[in-house]
């Protein structure tokens, strides 16, 4: 089983990473899909998308054992485990898929491979104030961490009416193999600060956020 990393964050939360090395047939043998899952799976055209989708579902099942809850989606496309007390968030990039799970509150996670092309889209997701911070124009690792941070907060928020540039702000710090930084969601008169965590896995950056106080409900 190619689960390459699992971390217990606290007594309520954990995340895990799967490296996709299997063929499609091998992945399908690892999981029994419900009817609705099979129908959704058949709508995907790209084999890479199908493998990523299967991988994170297999990962969810392994993290839940012996429990087993169906993955469903709210109106905004946020996944949840029907009938379960657990909050989840999923992500995939290249040959890695990751899942974070918590029984204490909403979660968000994102993983991305560090690539120079991130330099071309900086102005689309960083606010003017963020662009003034050191490294915001030329540090690919820092910029990838920032993108992952905004994705993680967007997923935690769980609704589509959130603009990366205007509604999500980050404290940009020099990336390390493990580091913590602050993120903020600004929506109308509500401003909420979150503690973010970034970890590096080879040439990938993973960022996650947990909302144990249920603060994201302020923005629902």
C-alpha cells in the first residue's frame, strides 16, 4: 500500500499522503465503489484524474477503518462524509494525493508541486499588500506555499463566493521543511485569523488548516 506518510496532528485530527504508483486496475481492486461513486467516476475522462480520485478515496477508507462512510458533496462542491462526525478535505497534485480529517472542526488542505510557472500567476492570487513582502515576486517555493495556503482556507470556508486576492490574506514567511504562519479570511465585516501549517515533501508543498472552534461558521 503506497501510503507514504501519515501524521497525527492532535487527538482529533490527522492527515495522510498517498503516492500513486498503481495501474487503474490495481486501484479499482482496492476499493468497492457505491453506485453513485461509480457513476461519478465514469464521468472523468482523463486517466490521471480517475487515478487521483480513486487514490484519495482509498486513503479515506484506510484512515477510517473499520468505519466506512460515503463521500458526498455540498452545493459548493465541498466533500463531506455522510453520517459521520468527521470533517474532511482532499487534494492531489501529480502523483500525490492527500487527505486531512478532523472530528473537531472544519479543515482545509492543499498540495502542489513547486514549479517555475507559479511566477506567471502571482498577480492573480496575491493582494497588493502581500506582493510587498520579501520573496513575493521570485521565490517559487514561497509562492507555492502561498497558493496552497489560500487553497486550504478556501476549502475550509466551503463556499464559492470567496476571492483569493481580496478575501484571503497570508503572512508570507520564508519556507522551511515545517513552518507555521497566519492566514486570514476577510468577508464583509467578518475577519478571522487562522493558524496555518506548511510541510515539504521532496519537491511538493503541503499546507493544512484546522478550525477547531468552528470559526468558519461566522462566514456561512
